[in-house]
């Protein structure tokens, strides 16, 4: 799936998803042409990160 759909499924902004990717919290997705393609594993991982953040876990701790 593309990042827009990933954003809708997780409730995270595109900017946040790219930030987490940059920080190494999620693996760099495969590309099809110029587009990043995400999987259900990425959805699950982002939802886990979102939950951890809501519990007060910092980005540094997640790394």
C-alpha cells in the first residue's frame, strides 16, 4: 500500500511516518518506481509505536 493509505489506517500523518522511517523505527519499505510500498507488517508496527508513544515511551527509548 502507498503511504496515504498507511496514514489513514494508522491515524498517523505522512510526515510522522517518514520521521519514524528516518529514525529507524520502521524498516525502509521497498519501492515500486518512485513510490514506497508498505505492508500489513508496517501497519502493525506503526500502531505499536503509536500505542507506546501514548504510554509515554520516547523515540529514543523506541530506537
